């Protein structure tokens, strides 16, 4: 019997053999290529490669892989050639086109073979796609199936693809979250240059900004990072601290992931007859003036979380200097939420929403120019920001089958003029006694099994958070005993007069979905044939019924027969007449009939 070695043992044996061979003398080999500088705190990965010829093409595609570490909670992986996910362990490898998935308590760090770090948040799934040449460098591609991840890039560029849009980073730090139920994509750019593209357009953002696509086909919108965004970066990525410090203090020196050594050059005295070097150009004088910065007006006088404010800022000259130029940024406490450029009169109108509730001191910071130093306004004291209201939407799945699990999804959206991202828990109940389950983070969902057929109330109750007020939504979920269409609440003509202009209602339920419902008439002969009168009914979301009406003509000696026909998503038809459901067409009896005893229809 052959013994199969685990994938990690094969990798270790391969690395040992290649390292030993690298130690042996080799003739006529080229010098080893310099490896890219590793990201701080990233594990060092050794690779042995064949010697390159003089004509080798730089930036050839490299095999993409990832080493897993910092595993907590439920983390699973699946290689491209495997059918099932398996539990990940420390030093597990993920190969190209492999997938990593986290549960509700799962987190993991993946060190890509490119030196880039990717950290996966709870309830997330992504695919490691490729690493290819692009624009004289290398571009790494990954696909986000659902959830959130953080990217700390080490050279080149990286794209995160979702069905709604594609996020890209050139620089260092970007996060991406994707909700498959409403199609929303949201990115934060902590450092570097990031972009978000959909079929509706593309936006470029930089440090401290966000971009969001609220649904498929919609253009991305730009916003400002919140203190919650920043805290999430710090909680998940210790490497982010230096970037956060630089973001919160624009006057600080540029953040660097490492400090290169400084070498003192050897001083050689000039020869006696050597001409003295030409004097260097005089440096540009540093700005010395301090302008006067003030906030002139804030509209409205109080707001909800995320509600856009209009803030008028003035920067006036001082010391006989010229009119200040450049930009201003307004912050609530230490968090910037809008920026604007000065006009020729030194005025700027800054618009943005404060991302957290409470009493905030508003301060306008002038960023300086060639004549003026940076300066700040006196604070606008204790501007009041209140919690924003929300609306909870409980996405009802199709009817489910008795004794089979069904998953409900809830979305929480701020009510205008409030804006932002709600956090917190959603509890799924029957509205009174039974609690189906509680989910503590988006995407909020609940999987439950109803044992018997029937109609059940399902309520999603969002408890709110510090910035958003709770809300709830209630639906009726239908559980069917079988996979055929079921009819209920049928309503047809009620007499000889009503038959002339009848109105119909019926509830048709199918696990595969109902694509259409018709009402069918036959005058005289009770066998339904090709000359039958048919009319399409329309789904009424308010009444949860298929409804419609139409006029027929008949004599007072005739009898009218009618029935409902439902077509499911697979094209299968189910019929109902005389309150009896049947699936095999006309059987001779289950057809409702009404005789005309009056003057008939016009």
C-alpha cells in the first residue's frame, strides 16, 4: 500500500533539498537575484530557483501561495483540487486558486509569497487567484466571496474582485468588505492610493478616505474614514499603528515601514589648485507667517450621525502677507470628516457628516502654503450629534420545505439624513415566545428548521448601537409539506352578475418560486381546450396575493367554468379548481362552475 505524505511535509522536504543544493559549489551560475524587502514582522520565506540566463525576462508570472498564521476561532481552507474545506492549522499553506474561510469567531493572517499580508475577518471567504505582470510590475488578484479583509501591500499592486465592483491598492494599507445579499462593497484606504470601480464608474481615493458601492451597477461614492474604521484597523493589524499616527497628525513626518541605514561619506580634502565648488542654489525660504483661521457658520445647528453638515471656514492673511491659498480640513475632536480648497477670498465651504454621536468640538485646520504655516481655528464647542434612525429589512427566502433548514438575512440601513454603517446584534424571533437565533455582526443571518408545514411569523429585531437607533421588521414565512405548488386564499366570481366582470385572487406558493399565475375560463363545454379564455394575474406585494380581473360574455343559458394555473421557476404547471389542487392537467371534475340564471353578460 502506498503512503501519501501531507502537503506540508512535501514542501519542507523540497525546501531542505533545494537549500542543500544551494550550498554546493556551482559552475558558471549567475548571481542570486535580490529578494524583495520583507514587510516588518512578516516571516522570512526562502525560495530556491534555477539560475537565470542573460536573456531572462524580468517580472515573469510567479506561483502565488500563502502561509497561514495568527489563527483564532474557526478557520478552514480548501485547495483548488479539493472538494471540501478542512480545518486550518498553524503553518498551513494555501495554493493558487485555493480558498480560505472564517466562521463567526474566526480570524487568520496569510503571508503571500509576494510579501503582502492579508488578514481575514470573521464570516469571510476569499480565493487566491493569481500574480501576473502588469505595468512593469506585478499585480496580485484575489476574489472576495463575502465578508471583510485587510491588505498590507508589499510592492506592485493588488486587486480584490467582487461581483459588484473591483477594489485596487497601490501603496500599502486597504480594507475591503462585501455583502453578497445587497451587493454593497466598501473600502477604506489607510495609506497609499486606492480605487473602487464598478460598471457605473470609478473613484480614486487616498489616506483617510472611503469608497462605497451600494449595489450592482451603481457608481462608487467617496467618504471619510470614521473612528470606528480606524479602531478596526488597529484591532486587526498591529502594523497599522504608525499609519494611524500619521493620519491623525498631518504635521508629522511621512510614515515609513522601515528606516534605511545612513552612511557617512568619506571626506577627501581638495587638492591645492583645485577650484572651489560652485555655491549651491539658495533653499526656498520656509513660511513664517501665521494666518487667522475661523469657522463662520455651521448648518444645521445640530445633526444626526452621518448627516451632511455645511461648514464655512475663513483663513485671513496676517503680517501684511498675501491672501492664503491651499486647503482646510475640519475635524470633530481628532477625526477629520471633510476638506475643502480656499477660494480667492480665503473662504472654503466644507461638507461632510460626523460619524459618531455625542457632543463634539469642531476645529478647522489650515494646512499651510509657501507663505503661511499651518494653523487652527478656535473650537466650535460641543456641537451636538444625535443617533440616527434605522430601517431593518428582513429578506424573506422562498417557501421552505418542512424539516429542512432555511436561512433568513437581515440588512440594517440608516434613515436619511443619517448615514454610516450600523453595528450591533440582530435577534430573530417569532415575535413573542420563540427566539430562533441571534447574530452579533453583519451580515446578519439566521438558519432555522421548521419541523411542520404552516405559516410562521419571523421578526428581525436590531438592537442599535452607540450611533444608531434600533428597528425591527416582521414577515410571514411559509413552510410547505412538499415540492409541488400549493394554493390558498383563492377567490373567484361569486355569482351571475360578478361573472361578467370578475376579480380573482389566489396565493400560490412554490419552493422553486412562482413565475406566473393565470385564471382560465371555459364557456359551455367543461373540457378545457385551446380556445379557453386566459388572463394573467399580477403579484400584489401588499396583499401577498396574485390578483386580476377581466370581462367575459355569456348567454343566460350557458355555464362558465374556471380554474387557476401556476407556473413555477422550472416551467412546471399546477392547477386548482373547486378548491382542489392537481398537477396533471384536466381530470374531469376539479373545475369550478357557475351557471348563468340572469340576463347574461353584455
